[in-house]
C-alpha cells in the first residue's frame, strides 16, 4: 500500500512525499509550510551569481596581468572591456534576485509550539 502527502510552500511550489515510488495515490489533504524551495530562494541564487562572476573576474585579471607583462596592450584593452561587460551582467542578474520580496524569512514548521 502506498500513501503520500503534498506540502504547499510559500513560493507556490509543492513538496510531494510518497512512501512508495511510482504509485498512483490519492494524496492526503494539502498542508502548508512557510518556507520556499531552493529554486526560489534568493540568497542561493545571489551566492551562485557572485561565485560565477568572481571566478570570471579572476580569470580576466590574470589575463590582463599576463598581457601587460608581455606588452600586448591591445589585448589588455579587450580584456578590460570584457571585465566591464561581465560586471554589468553580474549587476543585472543580482538585481533580479535582490528585488525579490519573499515573506518566508521565518520558517513556520507545522506542529511547532509558539515561543
């Protein structure tokens, strides 16, 4: 016999738990949890964006130092332009997530007594 439960998250996504996989069941009533999934959690996306663009910046700066030491000044200009473009892209992507308003900062767990 299989059973399952659906939990509706504050972000609108659902968690589905089934005791046995691949069984067609009628789920219990849907419960709610004041939390969100990792797909919708802004701090995770902000961290990933910063890690990506920090790595790109390190690579670009390494290239600039090497091109400068080899006196390839035209390459330095290209790399600086690339660096400015990457920073603009970072700002644009961060702006999307920093403006997300989410109301699940305090997770409310079902059955937890109020403190």
